[in-house]
C-alpha cells in the first residue's frame, strides 16, 4: 500500500547519497532554513502547542533532534524532562554542545539510535522532518504510539509527494533563499531513495492504522505537512 514510486529509475552512480555528517551538522540550521518551508514557524507552533497542553514536568522527546533547536527553545520555556534521539552521531555532537549551555546534564538525555527508545513513556513526542528518512516507517510509528501516554500528543512534519505545480513553487522557494539551480538539482539527486515521501492520504492512512484516532493538519506549505495526533 505504501510503496514509493517517485524514483523508480534512479542511477545511484550520479551523486553520493545524502548523509547527515559533520559538514551538514555544523551548518544544519542554515541548511534547514534554505530547504524547509516554514522551518521556524513549525518549531514555534510545536512549542506553543506543548506549552498549552503539556505540564512543565511532562516527558517530551524530539525524534530526529538534529542540532537541538527545538529542544533548546523548549528548555528555555521551562520544560525539564526533555530527551532527544538521532541516528547521526555528528548531529548529536552539535546538539550536545548547544544544549549543554542551558543544562550541563542534557547530553546524557540524547540517544544515538536508528530505533526508538525502549521502556519509556512520554506526554509528547515530536518528529519533525525525520520520519521520511526511516525505511521501516510503520514499525517506528508503532513504537512511538506505544510510548505515548493516554491523551499524549504526537507532532509529525513530513515532506509529502508533490505535484509538478507544487514542486516548481518549492524550487522557487529555494531560489529565493539564494540556492542555485545546480545546488537544488544536486540536493534532489542526493535525496532520491534516501528521503521517501508519502502522499498526504498515505500519511493519514498510516497514522490511522497505527492507532491515532484524532489527527489534524495544523500547518502546510509546498508539500511539507504538519500533523497533530492525539492518542485516545
């Protein structure tokens, strides 16, 4: 049902696949701002929702925490039980450096793993711009769902399959951020087969199949969709 057919004829010899190594980790925020529509808006929206609905001593984890931008702002809002997980060791090095400035013990709450954490329960789980990189998406989502307490919140942002019309507007967005056509095309080739987008409908089906009964779209721009899900 969820087979991705966007890149059936990819030539893997064209360019090296996208990797979240040291080079990207050290300039991640700049990279995100140039390639992710509404990057800071979604982070602000995420924080505002959690401020209004999760107690300050609630347990929150950011899946794909990258350099720690969201966790940093949550910490500044007074949340204490914050955790992060990322499969990139280089990203976690940058996150540890950034987050230790607000809490010297923060690095001990950052997990390096390709699978979700075990034997923990959370009031809220954030997964912005991450799930589309995970091959075993359904299994990962199930682990997230099982780790949420009743009435727990799950905030998910995904790049979805784009029509040609939307893709052209997305290219224009990147051009307006100062990227050249060569840079845009190279990034697209690097991500082929690495970032595997679903359609909006496929995402909704997957979230429903996982067990979420309350699902809303709370932000959408150029094929990047933010879902708010509540576990009954």
